């Protein structure tokens, strides 16, 4: 008996070695080797044996991944692939049939084999579809199997099929005779009998064989799989994405692929996509009169909203395809979305979580409103109705905080609709302004909400021309001008750094300053016309020559001086000896925020599109139950970053900025305490402010501005980076000046963050050097050929002074 077992083991090992040898050879061999019918027959027979099937399947997968070489006979190659196709289709059909009829009979080893088969079939279809398309029946059979994999309850099989459908549907079809927008319903099986040649089929691609039913099924499955497994998920036959198994970060990539597939289908079959997404919304919304929903229902509604946004974007994205859509298709699309909109307008949800979703459904239709502006007034009124249905709350915890966040989300919906609907909102600007003024007068609009609505107003004005923008800015900025330019608060809080510590005791005023700075930033970002950043000098010259004046230009002279004083006081909090005199609370507030630490460690999860970040207004009062230290920390970060960005945005205005303010005051505010800045602050300063200042400074002001700005920052960075890199190389740890707060027992995390900060700052210094070398800023610099041989460089460099007026470097 022992001799028999040893013989079996030797026999088994020899087969395994032979398969591994084949896998190695097929990766390296010529196509004549893999076209052996005998070889495929032997390997195909091994797919029926549990001990060998995975290795045999791996062999076929590598073969299928190869594309048809140009130097091989087409008939020989296609014949080999046809043999493989037949083998794979048979074994794949067996698995799918058993999976469908006896799902409980499939164990994990068979499931693993099924995944491998699916991967192999996907490789065949992705790399060698031309070998399948020559036969209509074969193609239909293949697509039906891929569709069944896509519908499979196991996530791994579904995911592999998703990769195939993305490749297949993205193939550009040259056949405009296929009525993509009207939803041609010709059955794929008939194509073999209508005289379509093989060459024509290969040219037109898979789209000829995909019926409306297939498109509809793909959409239905995609919408259902927008969710991931969570504590809210109920038991279901559908296996959802599990972060514990597949990973947290990978779900966003998976959902992006789902949305890409939805987008492709919607662009090819807009009528079908519109009908399917509306049907999905009706299913997940359930009873419209139900005022509360379970967490599972809420998750499904959020997934449907992402699907709606994707479908609407694909159909109405402004690429011109919708304008070319035939009249009948347009009518069906319009009727479908009009019906959905009427349902949304009639809803009476009152729960904050439902109101947020309600607002997102409405703003997802923004691009639809651009083409059908008649319903804009109803949408605007509904958004204000949702906003005022929620109580104004000051508390930051408990149910009241949910209402507060929901109100901000509704205001953010105004912003998103303003971006998407474009000029469709212009006729309603007065009504929106009057409503804003009324709510503010009644005390029913908080500062953060008002700023959001003002930002939406700026976006609306940006589509109506410069004059309209100037009028809107004058209306919005006049109240801020009166408070921002007052001498009293500047004298009390900005005369020296100690005044800033006094401001921290006045929470309401502290946050009003934050909102003022961030609104100035938004006003600069949302107004004016888009300028090219590829050739900054040319752009500045052009706008100056044509007499263009940015609508914010006239406001910079009163906005910037108090801002510079404010930033100078913030920087001084890190300077000695004043830093030692600070209270323990303020000292602790200078350390890094939790979100900054998470970002450095790569633990930050991106918010769902449309989600309001904390800096968008949830920090405008001290949080109850939270330390004042955290409020000061968040305020310092928000004002510093917005202040830097405001200066950078103002610099893009060119002459209007550089001529309206004394350069020495800007350089003093930014560079006075650069040597005590933490790396994270220094990087933000360079990224948001220094780079634009260098890039857009007029040539005649280079000596005054750029030279004085870069000299202190380059000297400090050279010393700081040299020290930190030397420490990293010699001691294995980058020593940086940044404060991480209380992280006892987390030495490894600190080391990771330190190295990340060092690398980020190093890259930012390189970015500044890159800007210095931009061709647009060095038009007069001679080439290396003009400078001559190396031994004459020294003498040539002496003449570079003559190029200084036209070459920043």
C-alpha cells in the first residue's frame, strides 16, 4: 500500500510540474507553441480534476491575455483561440448552471475555481474579442455568460465581469447606423442572418450584439451594488462589498468602476438609463408618506442618488451629444425626469437625514435644469422650503447637530445647482436675493448658511458677465467692508500678538472673522474669468493690454491690509519669547489637528460628493462638550489656509494686485517669522501663496517682490531640509519642528508623519524652483548652446545681467 501511495504522489507531482512548466513556457514561447491543439486538449481535460484544475486554468488565463501578434497567421491564431473558447465556455457553463441550480452545493474550493474561470474568460474577451465576434451565436453565448457572472451573488465573480463590461462597452463604435440614443431593439441573434460581414462586426465591436435587455440588466445590477456591507445591511442573497475582507480604500475604486459603467451605458442608451434610475429611486424610496427610514433604506437611497447624478451627467454633460439626440428620445428623457422632479417636489420629508438626501436628489438634476429651465423656480422654492423646515440650532451635539448639518447641506445644494444649471438661474437671482434678505432679517439664517448662499450667488453671477459680477460683489461685500475695515477691532486685536489671544476669549467675534476671511476667498475664487496658467506672463500682458479689470480688483485695497496684520499675528504665536508666555490652552492649540494627522498617515476617507467638511461652517461656534483648545486649533488652521489662498488668488489678478498694495507689507507679514514655521505651515505658505506670487508678478517688479520674497524662504528651507534629511539618513528619523500633540505610545506614527512632512516640503521647494524656470518667465534667457563651452561659462555668466529684465531665473 505504501508503494502505491508513493507512486500516486510521484504521478501527481509530475503532472503539477508539467503544468507549471507549461505556464512558464507559455509566458515566453512563440505563438506556434500555444497553437497546438493537442496541448489545449490535454490541459482542457485537466479542468475536470480538482487537483489540477486551478493550474490548468492559470495556463489558459495566461494564453488568453496575449493579443494576436502582427507577425502570425490570422487563421492559425484564431483557430487556436476558438479551441480555447470552446473549452472555457463548456466548463464555465457547468459552473454557472450548478451555481444557479444548487448554490449551496458549491464549496469554497469550487468557488475559487469559478473565480479563476471567470478571470480567464474575461481575459479572453478583453484581449481577443475579435476571435469571438466572427460568429453571432458564439458572441451571444459569450455575452450571456458574462452577464450571468455580472448578476452573480458572489462579489468576486461580479467584479471580474465588471472589468470585462467596462472594456467592451468603452470600445468606440464607428457604426452610427446603430441608433444609440433611440434604443434600437434588434436582437443580437439576428445579426448572423442579416448579411453583416465578419470584418464589419469586428470593426463595430461588441455593441452590435448588446440588446436593450442586456443594458437594462447591467444598470439594474450596478444600482443594487452601489452599497457596501455594514451593520445596517440585512441578510440578503446578494453578497455586498465587505471592507473587512476587501479593504476600505478599495471600495471607492470599485464604486468608481460601477459609476463609469453606468456613465458609459447612459451615454449610449440614455432613454433606458433614465427609466432605470427613476425606477430604482422609486424602489428604494418606498412609501413617500413614510416620514422615517431605516439606516439600510437611507444607504440605498444615497446609492441611488449617486446613480442619478451619474446618469444625468452622462446625458446632459454639455458635450453636444444631447443636442444631436433625436426628438422622440428627447421627449422620453424629458418626460421621465420631469416625472421624477414632480415626485421630489411633492415630498414632505422632515427628518434631517431624509432632507439631506432630498436636497441631493434635487441638485443631481442640475444639468437637466440647464436644458429645461421652466422648472427652476419650483426647485429653488423647494430648497428654501427644505431649509426653513429645519430648526436653527446652536448646539453642536445630539439631534440638533443633525439639523444644523442638514441646513448646511441644503445650502450646498444651491451651490451645486448654480454650477450645473448655469444661466438657467439668472432670471431667479432677485427672488433668491430677496428670500435671503428676508430670512436673514428674521434671524432664520446663520452666518455659515448665508455664506454658502452668497457663494451660490457668485456662481450665478459669473455666468452673466463682468458687470453683473461687479454689482453682485458690491451688494455682498458692502456689509463686510463696514466691519472689516473698522479701526477699533484691528487696534484691539491686531496691534501685537497678545491682542490675538484676547480675541480667542470672544468666541463669536473670532468665528465672524473666520467667516469673513473665507468669504473673501470664495469671492475671489468664484468671480472673474478663467485664465490660463500655462503661460502666466503672457496671460497678464494680455489682460492688461485689453483693459480687463477683474471684478474683485477694486476691493483688494481694503481687504488685504487687515488680513496681512492678522496673518502676521498668527505667525508670531510660534516666535520666541512670546510663544513661551502663551497659556497652556493656546500652546496645545498650536499642535496638529486630528484630520491633519489622519491625512499624513493616509487614514483620511474622502467625504461623499456633496458632503460638507467641518471648515464649511460647522466650526462657527464653540462646540458644547469640546475643549476651547480644539476650537482655537481649528480656527488657526482655517484662517491661515484661507488667508494664504486668498493672497495667492489675488496674485493671479496680476497688475491689479501688485500695484494696489505695498510689497514690503506682504513680505513682512509672510516672511517675518518664517524661520519658526512648522513644515506643514511652510508647505502651505509656499503652495498657496508663494508660487502664485512668483508666477504672476510683473517683470518690472521682480526685484522688489520676488527677490525679497524668495531670499529668506530659500535660506531657511536650505538649512531646515539639510538638517532634517541628515537626521533621517544618519539616525533613521526625520527631525521636524511640527507639534503632533499628545501621541504617547505612538512613536511609529510620529516617525511616519515626520518623514511625510519632510518629503512634502521638499517637493514644494522643488515646485517653487520649477515655477522659477517656466519658459513664460524666462523668455530672454539664452540656451546652453548660446552660452558656449564649459570653460567659458564663467565669463558668459557675467553677461546674464543683461537678461535679468526678461528672465526671472
